[in-house]
């Protein structure tokens, strides 16, 4: 089974570029401290890579 990605927002999007804010909203993150679990697919990995400086990412196993 493919592992999932647990994404946690560690920094605010205030002062960031508009495209970075849109990526964060697309991931489902609402503010510092919020967490989501997303599929480990190329599209989600690309989104995470664009805003990696605002995130903390860990892999979790699918149950």
C-alpha cells in the first residue's frame, strides 16, 4: 500500500505570494497548526514542494 502524507502548517501565509496561498487552500490547510492527510501522489507532492517552507511533512501508513 502507498503511504499517505500528513501535512501540518507551521507558518502563516501572511506576506506570501498569492499562488502560495492558493496552494495552501488547495491542500485544505486553514492556518498555522492545521493538519491534513493527503495521498502520496505526484500532484500532491508537487503542491507540497511549492510551499515546503511553510509546512512540516511526515509519511503515515494507510490503515
